[in-house]
C-alpha cells in the first residue's frame, strides 16, 4: 500500500509539472519524444534552433529531468498513467 501511495503521489507531481508547460513546450516535448533533432523540430514548428534549445532547457527544468532519457521516461510514464486511468 505504501508503494501504491508513493506511485499516486509521484503521478500527481508529474501531472502538476506537465501542467506548467506552455503549449509550445508540449509540442517540442512531443517532437523530442518522437526522435526529432533540434533542427528538425525548428523546421516543423518554424522556430530557430536557439529557440528550440531554450524550450528544451525549460522542459528539463520544469520536469526536473537530469537527462534526455529521464525526460522521455517521465513523459512516457505520464502518458501510460493517463491511458490506464
């Protein structure tokens, strides 16, 4: 039961962090998860590479992800959690 409560708490925190993202940050995150490079993301969203880098930096901070792998894992966990709900 303790692990279940911890998981629910972690899911809630992840949702709260995700809710803080701007619409553009969510778009960039989706394209990062899809495997696009900064340059490809910039082309897809009509942004400069520097702007994409800024959005990426904001994502790492807001989602408290120390690495790209963690960023993707946190996004995937959130999507899985929402799908199960």
